[in-house]
C-alpha cells in the first residue's frame, strides 16, 4: 500500500516538474493510483483464484457395440483417466477389463465450454487419436479414434462418456465408455 502511495506522489511530482501542472492531470494520476491500490487490496484478501482441475482418474463401464477383436468391443469394467496438458490438449486413457483387456491411450484436443457468468467449465468435448492395445493371447496394437465429453459435476467430481473406435486387422471395434472420476 505504501508503494502505491509513493508511486502516486512520484507521478504527481513528475507531472508538476515537467511543466504540465494542471490540477486535472494530477487528479487523474491520483485516481489511477487509487484504483491500483484497490486492486492490490483485493489481491491481499487471501482468496486465491480457484484452481482449474484438468485431470482425473475414475471408474466406469464399457459397452461393446460392434466388433469382437479386442476388449473394446467386449465391454466390461473400466478405469478411465485424463491428464490435462493444457486447456485444450489432454491424454485420455481407458482400460477395459473383460474377457479381453484393452488399454487405449489417446492424445485429444478439446474446447472447454464455459459458463458466461462464472467462466467455470461446464463441459469439455474432445476428439483425438491413439492406440488400442489388446493384451489377450494375440498381443495387438491397433489405431484408435476417440470422441467424448467430460462434464464436471462438482469441484472434485467429473463424469465422462466416450466413443472409442479401434481399427483392427479384420474388424473395426466400437465401444462406449461411461464413468465418473476424481478430479485433481
């Protein structure tokens, strides 16, 4: 606070010594210093801006829609995660445990949809590509496309739904994943 008052005094002195000593100019200088002081006091209230939680890990279920070559098409219990690299780039990973196990990491691009009044993210649609790793007897690595949406339910809770399409050697596997996760 003393720094702002000192800066205000220096600015007023510079205005006076530079030959521009109009009262209006000094008044504007003091007004802007006063506004700066109010801003500095607001930041000293001890209430930091809430941290945006981009990442999560959670549990869910997979529903196989088509195919049968990998765990993606079979469906089953799943572990879902997202590691937020930036606001728009993330790594979404899905692991489906069933008759076969599929691990599906994907690099995704998303656009956070924000509430216009609070700027909080209300939905995070994403699309991307990665690999579908089938860990059954015939260990396979196939290309993967993923699209979905993450929806924050609370400060620490995230719901997610994803459509994964894996391109195997003979079939295209399609599965939908639904889950809920803990945000960090």
